[in-house]
C-alpha cells in the first residue's frame, strides 16, 4: 500500500500542525529545565548542536521538496519536521532563560512573542516558500541571539557596543555561509529569487535587533542580576559575606527580597545591595544609578551614580552596594546598569517618614 494511502499518513495530515506545536513545546520545556549559565561548556555545546542540526534539517527538508517536483511519489519527512520544531523550541527556551535573567520583562516578551510566532507559523504557513522564509528567519534570529552571548563569553571577555556589533557581524558571516549552502545544494542557480527573498528577511531581523539594542531593550547579556534589595544597614563579615538589616516584603510578593516601602528615620541612609552574575574571565564596570521621581516634571531625575567593577565566575554573582544619604520622601529607584546605560536590574521603593524605627529582619548576603 502506498504511503500516501496509509493510515499513518492520513493521521499525520490530520494532526500535522498539532504535532509540530507539540514538538516545539517539548523542546521548549526540555531546555527550560536544563538551561545552564552562559559560560557552561555543556550548555553551549547543546546550543551549537541545536543550531547545526536545525540548519541541516532546513537544507534536507527543502532538498526533499525540490525532489518531489521530479518524482511522482515521495514520502513525507515526518521525523525531520518534528525534529526541526524540537530544535527551535529548545533553542528558544534556552535563550529565553539566559536573556530573561538579564534586564527587564521586555526581553521576556520578545522571546515569548517568538514562541507565539513559531506556533502561528507552524499552524498557518502552507506554502513551502513561506515556510522557507519563516524557518530561515527564526533560525537566524536564534543564531544572532546566541552569538550576542557567546562572543563576549568566549572571545572578547568584555561587553559593549563594539562587542555587540562584532557579534552581529559573526552571525551575518555564519548565515551567509548557510545561505550559500542552501543555494548550492538545493536551489542552485534556478531559483535565486528565493534566496534573495530570504536574505531580505535576514537583513530585516539584523537591523531590527540592532535598533532594539541601541534603544536599550536588548539586555546586557551575558550579565544577569542574581539579587537586589534596599537595606537599612550592611555590615561586611570576616568570612566575606554581608549581614543586612531590611524591612521584609509581604509574603505574597515573592519577586521582592525587601519591602517596597522604606521607613526613613532622621539622618538615616539607604543601602542598595546587588549581586550580578558574570561569566568566568569577564570583568566590566557596573553602575548604581539612584533616581527620584519628580512630580512637577513627571520624570525620573538622577540623584547619584556610583561605579564599581565586577569580576566573573561566582555562581551567586559579584556582590556590591552603594549608599544614598539625604533621602527625601517620595518614589525612588536604584538601577543596576552597564557603562552604556543598559539596564541589568532595578529596585524601586517609596520613602516615607517614620518617627519610630521600623521592625527589621536580618539576612546574610
């Protein structure tokens, strides 16, 4: 019995898109569990394996599609299609973890939006050319986001604008080589218009990603915030740790380590403590920017900027703090950022006057 008339093929035709979404979800959940720090050799080998396998699968799938035009019968590459979705899901979730630890919710929205796009593309794109452009576009976006992490970790050991641009150039070189293979193996000189169309998608993604970076929407990977909070006092101990006194947050605010309210006694200062993870061998300065909200101007105004270097390698991050005296009542925040102003993390709080000292808890940092 011909494969196209078999029960398996009819079952595949009926549930093809659901199975694709399922493979994507399995890959996504798998890497949510096993994703590791950005300088982990094992995790980087896994990401590189995903990228290589996904690239090979895109070439094989399109090669098979070209052969179908020359053959009257051809079996459907069921396993290859599901494996590609699994690789995309694994890459997206692993990079979501690495980027999500750095910066704000904007980057999480970026990767969650990518996941939704993968699901919608899998569900609604019917023509092979549309799928080709979509798959290569997703493939390049994942390649670019990986290069932005890998280049500072393994090559430059620092971050900054030139490192980001260098990472982008490496990604463009890699995708150019991939498109050359795709043209040589699959399309040759017969359908160069398709390669040109795919190239415009790649260029659009590259330019958009750069725009997001210069708008400080792309977080400063591979740095990531491990801890931040506002303290009434910090004392460094002989073992290198800190003892901090703080106002605890309500039990239901599990995302905060310290209270959003800071009860200020006369002459008291506030301590902003942060712990920032950096990969081994990466050393860069970071800044604590203290800002107060001006009701008159309806804008945040910088009150002080404190710089200190961090050294990479410690699992719990490099710890440091800054002190702000002469606090006044109102809305405040302490931003942790890079030299270029990219936001790593933030602690916002409301300063209120207090005649009586607040009830404080103690914590080892």
